């Protein structure tokens, strides 16, 4: 499409990056908040649409460029191949709905806050695009740090609140620790040869030991951004602090930049993959998934619940990456392609599913001013349109067919079930256990979504003020509808998606699923062989829709118009109140009871003699006490000792300077 006009996809994408930066600067100039919201953000959505179209067109080609920017001897190198084009497609397609939603969500924000936020928002988009395009370590780190800083300022939009500042500081701290690890990773691959481009790193000859060091440095560095255990601590704090469109962007898109980095280094820049790397990634992914879903089940803050759910889904994706490494090292290329396809598919699915739910929570927060699940109930009556849109996201995230969440989870499970005997006997023992853990995490994800949707929208209102709330606005519903369309399309037409993902799998593992996936036509998805496993989402959708229509017609014909409304059956007790229905704490109580030893549960239990009985329970992250609390105590102790050097006397400070000068002179000699 672009070639017919004499324009390369790379040129369009660079034009979109510049366009976003211009929009961000324009947000500082405009003096009216509604103009910024209604003009800048929709134009940003058009830029996202152009980016997605250019990335889709560039999936089957590779193009490079050198920009006259950077330092004199360090220009910026760009490269768009199938891997970067896929993640650019994810960025563009998912950010369309988020930008449209933002046009309504930020409409009443003061100009003093909205102008800088508009700049940071579009700088965030542009820096993520440059991360995917970077073809040298210099540009990659510049774009990576720009992404971290812009997202930090977005997280701390409400910086007047102490908890928001603490969340932003924790996020920035872990992000920079991860960035140091990534920089060391590039340093090992560069090897002191003076060439910092990815092209030179592809031809570097590393020993097994140094290659392993590169992989684990990358896993640590990018894992800090993705929220992989035990580097997840920032994620449940940052998402509740950030505005909801920012949470949608960070969870749906930014976390995938870390997956991109792991794939780029493991399968592209390194010339080898070892099976035990895959075992480590697989085990870490499963632990992350189980940890995330278990803690999501006991949350009472709706945004914190979704944040832990993001940790779970990142664990799913990392599990697929680990399985891909194992299969690729064992020369099981078809299964490696299947596992990689499942990971990429789930990354794309998660961008739409989680983006949709975070946007929905933004509308709820905007209408009610509450995040605590215990304050909600019965919102389906006051917000029916929002409830319908969020139902799609909840069902998709629960992994129910025929929506998109089911497809990627089903593909990943097929990769486990279809795995033949591998050369390493211990891995053969691990695969069934890993498959069982994957199924457990998927089942608990459904449990979490029942809690999330049921407590918010169903039952009776738990607060009388909920009767006055309003439904989501037109811009908000339009943005969420974009995400709903993505969830449905990715779920109903998986064969078309997989045929485009084949460009990525062919590049990374030198195999694709195009022959098997479309062997029986686009109506039926066959990941490996039709006789082993197949799935027809469109047929299933038609059966569900047809069955519902037949039931409706049958009921209408049988009752012959004799329809009357009456109160729901009340179990023989008519005086029911909202206090009698299950709460968010009640839903999470079984999980909290099972894992009490791990969660550090603290309870406040009333006695029979309390005039005003109150029950309260809290869960604590044990990993925080193991990994982070000792570091904090050590930092406080060092700071306390260094504080003794500050006497407030000028002659003491001059003495410090004099002693430092003497030490430097002695060192130079």
C-alpha cells in the first residue's frame, strides 16, 4: 500500500514519531484543556493508526536507516524487521483506543497539569517506537531511558499525594537498576571492539559462559521493566497511582518492550540458545504467573487487582519464551514456532484485554471517585454501556472462547501437550508439571475475573451514592469499543493473525506455522496437525449466537406474550440487603486461607461483645521482606552514618575538600 505511493513503511513510522513529538509540544502551547483533549489526543490516535498500518505493511521486509542525530561518531542506527514491526503493530493498534479514551477522560483536567501530561504522553509513545526501531546500543538506551522518565512523570501526575511520590520513586529506582543490567549486557556483547551497532553484535563470537552472562543480564534487566519475580514490586504500586489511560498504556504496551528486548537479544543478537536458559525462563515465568494470579485474587483495590493480573500474564508470555528456547535448542522447530507464536499472540491479546479493563476502571473511578471494590455493587444499572464493554474484557482475560484470551492460552497449552520426548530427561519430567501449573493459573484467572466483574457490576449497591453515578462518556466508550473490536477480531480470526506472526517466527526460529495453521482453511485452526488438535472460533461463535437466538424464539413462542415481571427468588427471606451479598474480601478468602503462610495475612477480627463489629484483613508480599526490606534497612544505616559527616561547620567541609584534593594528587602520582 505504501510502496504504491513511493513511501517506505520506515518513513511513515519515523513521520509518526515526529508527529507525536510535535503534538506533545502543541499541548504546552494550547491554553484550553478541552482543546487539548478534543484535538491533540484524537490526532495522536490517527498517528497510532498510521503506525499500525505501516508496521503491518513492513512485517515481510527489512529496512535500515542512519539518522544524522546523536554524537559525531555515534549516529543513530535504525532497523525495522519482522520482530520490530510486530511490536510496532502492537503499539499502534493498542494505543488507538487509549488515545481516543483520553480525549474524554482528560477533558476537565486543569491546563497547568494537562499541558505537561500531553507532552509526556506523546513522548512516551514516541520513545517506545524508537525502542523497537533502535539498531544500536546507544539509541536503544537513549530511547529506553526516555521511555522510563516520561512514564515516571506520567505515574506521578498526582504528585501532591505522598503515596504517589513513593510509587513513582520505587518505579524509577527499579527501572534504573534494570537499565544498568541492560547496559552491562550490551557491554559484554560489544566486547570492547568499539562497534556498538546490533549488526556487529550479531557477528560477535561469544563463549558459552559469556553468552550465558548476556542472557541472564538481559533477563534481569528487561525483567525489571516487565515485572518478573522478584522485580515486580513497582508494578502494583505504580498502576494505582497513575491515571487510568497511563495504566492502560504501561500494562498493555510498555511491559511488552521488555519482552521485545528478551526476544531481540536471545534469538537475534546471540548466536546460540541453551536448553537450561529455557528451563530458567520457563520456571521463572510459571512462578511469576502463579504469584500474580494468587495475589490478584485477594486484592480489594480494582487497579491493584489488574496490576497483579498483568504480572500473571507477563509470566504466561515468559513461559512461552522459555519453552521456545528449549524446543529450539532440541531442534524441535515446529514446536518452537508454536510456543513463540503463543507468546507473541498473548502479548498482542494482553494489550487489548488489559487496556480495555484499565480504561473501564478509569471510567468507574471518574464517575464514583472510588477504587475500593467494597464500595461498589450493582453498577450495571447506572452504567449499562460500560458494563457491556467491560464484560468483553473480563471474559477475554478469563480465557473464555471465542474471545482472544482463549486462543493464545490454548496455543501455549498445545505446545506443552504436543511436546515429544526431549533429550534431557529432567525436562520431560518438568513439562507435565509446568502444564498443570499453567492450567491452574488460567483457572484462577477466571476466578479473579468473576470477582472483579461480579463485585463491581452485579448485586445491590453497597453505597447509596452509587445511585447518582453516570455512564461513561462518548469519547470513553469509543476508545473502549476500539479495544473490544480488537478482542473479538483476535479471537474469531486467529488463522489470519498467525499467518502474519509467521514472519516473526521464521526470522527468530527459522520455522513457521503457515502450512499447518491454514491447512484446513481459515475457519479451523490447526496448530500442528488436524488430527491432534483443532479449534474453530467462528463456528463456536455462530453456535453460541444461534443457540441464544433459538432459546429466545422458543421462549417467545411458548409464553405467547404472557410475560410478567416479578421479584427475584429471595430464598424465602424477603428482607435482603447489600450487606448479605458476597464481598471482595469474601471472594478472596479461600485463596487467602490456603496461602496464609506466604501472604503474611494480618486480621482484625471482632468479638461477640463489640458494639460496632468490624472485620479487616491485609496481605503482605513476602518477597518484599526478603529482597527489598534488607536493602532499605542497609541504605538507612549507611545514610545515618554518612549523615554524621554533616556537622554544619564550614571549616569541617573545607577540611573534607582539602583531604579529597590530597588523595587525588596522590592517586595521580
